[in-house]
């Protein structure tokens, strides 16, 4: 079964290579690209408060790299943050933090819900300060939940996300071959990428029903399930991380069902 890897271009390669090594055909259709926000007065002001934080939540390798760049622009260093605990959304982000000498807490399920269940967060008292290094539109559920627990949230929006123009070009170019397939698999890792996929599929609604979706996390799985009700979709399955072995196991399960 063909696998459509929808990860941003800079994050897609390792998964694509691992699947291809296992004789899986892969088509890369990046549904998100990450564009750095300028270092504004607002961001500078938030960085001046970051030493108040007990925890910094970092949502992507991109957030790590931009966050460190802007830390320097704010005339701060990692030594100023040595009292702070770090949370990484997943292993790729944790690996990126480690390059800066930072050990981080990583949830078993690489989602907002997974991070909220980490003991480092559940042990915090009301009034604790938590900083987010994130992209525009991301992790709103998590921040809202923490605010409801009377936590102080520092919201550092370091980049925005958009659908790359190349995504539609790739689908247009491969439409005939995709339409000839009885089925294929699509990776969905965020609500933003899911909405971008649906937007592209307005042009090719028949492809929606040829796809089997691998969806990251329970909340996103519920969103996909609700959106699929009008369609005779092949189905979807919930995954809890983006490790190649997890993807390969799920693809083997899908092949077994077909």
C-alpha cells in the first residue's frame, strides 16, 4: 500500500527512508511548512519573563532552534534557565534539545494529552508559570487546560504554519496514479494538516474515500472520525508516536485488513 508522508519537508526524510528500506512505496506530500515569526517587541517582553517559569514546553525541533536563537537576541543564556524543567512533545524534539545540553521530559503519547499527564505538570501547584515555545495555532487545548487550573502561561509564538504550495502540485501531478489505486495510507499528525488535506481534497473528493488514515493521538482521531461520517472512507487508526516501527506495524495491520 502506498504511504503518503505528510510531515513537513525538514522532518519527513527519516520516516520516508525507514519505510522505503522496508519496501514501502512513499509519496511525500508535506501539509505544513513552518515559517519563523520576526523577533517582535512582544516576544522580547515574554523572554524577559521566562526566568519566572518552572517549566518550558517545546512543541517541535523548529521551536527549539528558533527559541534558542531568540533567547540570545533577548540577551539571555541557558545558564539563566538552569532552574527550569523542559518538556519535549516527542523524541525528535528531545533530541534537538539534547544538542543544546538539555535533558527533557517526553510523554509516552506524543500529544497535548500525553504532555498534560506528565508528572512534572500534574505536580505543579496553581499559580505556577509555564512557558510555551510553539507555532501559531498549536497546543491551544493544552494551554487552555493549564489556564483553567490557574497556571500562568507564557505564550511564545515563534513561527506560523501554512500549507506549502508544493502539496497541491504533488497531488495534481500524481492524481491519475492515486485514482487508479484501490487504497493508500495517509499520515495525519495535527488538526492543521488535516484541514489542509481536506481543503486539497475538495478538488478530488474520490481520493478521500480511497485513503486509510493513521492519526496521531485520541483528540485528533475524534476530529478525523467526525469529519469522515459523510464519506465511505476505508477507515482510520489511532497512533501514539511517529516512530518508523509504529508506522510499519500499523501499515502491516492495514494490509492484513485489505
